[in-house]
C-alpha cells in the first residue's frame, strides 16, 4: 500500500509535470519523472501507446523517430525492439547535469513502460496526481483500456476512494476511450481533453456523462476564459495544458484552475509560490 503524504497546496493550482520534467530531461524517460519527483511536483502526466506485442509504453508520438534513435510506428514494433533504442540522446541536457555523468547511466535512454513508471511512482513518499493519457486508443477494440486498467489494478491505483492511494486519472481526447474506461473501472476519475478542433465542443461547460474533469488547451483558455468559469459553475475540475509561459501561469492562477500541466514545473512552482 502507498503510504505517502498529501502535499499541501494552499489553494493554488496543483502543478503537473508534462511528459515528466520534459524541458529538463528527455520526455517520457524515467529520468524525466525522477527529476519531476525531486522538484516536488504535485503530479505527473504521461501518454501511453500499445506496442505490437501489447505492452503499454510511455511515448507521445505515433512514431519512434523524434524521440529515439530508431524509426517506425510504435504499434508495429515489439517491446524488445523498443528496448534496443536510445530514447535520451536526442535531447541535449539543459539542467546543468554533467553529460558524462548522464552518459554513464546505462538505463538513461531506456524506453519507459507504463509498469516501470507506476513502479517508480508508487515508491514515492508523497501523494502524486497521476494523469495517464491514452493516445489514439480507438483502433485496438478496447485493448489499450483493458491493459491500462490491469496495470492500474496491479499497482493498487483503481480504488479512487482510498485516501492513501496516489490519485490516478485517465485522460483522452476520445469519448469512446472514456466510455470504455468508465465501464472497466468505474471509480477512476476521467478527464475529457478539449482543444479548438474538438468535435461538437460545448461552450456552456457541459461534459459527457460520467466525466467531471475537463482538460483545456491553454490556447482556448487565452481566447475564452469564460469557458473555465462555465465549467467551474457546473462543479467540474479544470486542468489546463500545456502552460509554459509565465503570463499563462498568472492567467490560470487568476482563474482558479485546479491543475496546471507544464513542461517547466520548476518555473511554474516558483511563480506560484
Ligand atoms: O495533458 C494533455 C496534453 O498532454 C495533450 O496534448 O499532445 O501534449 O499529449 P499532448
Ligand atoms: Ca499528453
């Protein structure tokens, strides 16, 4: 069981590290998440994709090309192949880490599976909001959601009503993915991700049945702050992504959003303190 303590935020928005502390470390690597934990973030965000042999791995893009030294579509590659690739060296370090020290860590460039992330997360001493986004899950007939629920259950993260547990939330741009999750894990809170191109985007703050958290694109919040208020009036929690600009941090704080998702959690926390 998880025995961490809840971090007090004194009413300020909670700060979530987007793809880990991804401005400082290669996104979605274990180093990105351990750096985020060390910074004292309130939570982490990660994207999950299915490999050809049905493992969930933490990768944003459809292809391996941008964030590894390999090529190919993730869903067509087996985990063993992804383990052979280097997922760190594409990004230069800008956090002052000695590159030689970073290079001497043999696990640094390893692909991160969801299970390895959850293992690291549940060994932390503080309670962390855990936001897991399913990417393009509609193609696999519910397999992404089934694998995700199995992993959450194995790590004790599906009982959202137990106060000591880290708070897992599943997020998606796909309504179908959220409906499937609701059926499989009724107690895991769901976040409906909304961007300008969301079909039938509602401007009155309504959300699909069974969902009471909205994840808003910062660009929408800039243009239409009234949408934040509309959700708040309906009692929804409001998460905003991806908030890196100091002016946007201030806007979010003024609007009283619940969660700021940022590549630069260190800077955001400094601004909010
Ligand atoms: O937190 C939601 C946000 O991550 C959605 O956009 O493209 O960064 O996954 P993306
Ligand atoms: Ca994401």
